[in-house]
C-alpha cells in the first residue's frame, strides 16, 4: 500500500515523492530522488526539437559551404 502522493519510478521501481525542477516559476520536470530518473517532463513538445533543428541547419550549412569550396 502506498500514499496517493507517491509515484512509482520506472527506473528503480521504488515508490517516491518526486522532486520538481522549476525554472523561473514554471515547472520543468519531476525527478526520482533516489536514482535521478526523469519521471515527467512538462516542457512543450516543440521545445524538445529545437536543438535537433539547429543542429540540422548547421550541418546543412557546413556541407553546402564545403561543397562550394572544394568542388
């Protein structure tokens, strides 16, 4: 039996009260205090893909510049 304020961590399997990470007053994510696994992510879906999009644009620009320089 567990308290309603606890959740089960998927990584370590223990029932814990998750610790919340807050950035400028907004919740970002909750973490397991035992193993540090992220339990829930509150960031918007589009914000997760911004680093991938920037990396893709930089890689494409680099390939285009190298292609124009050497060929």
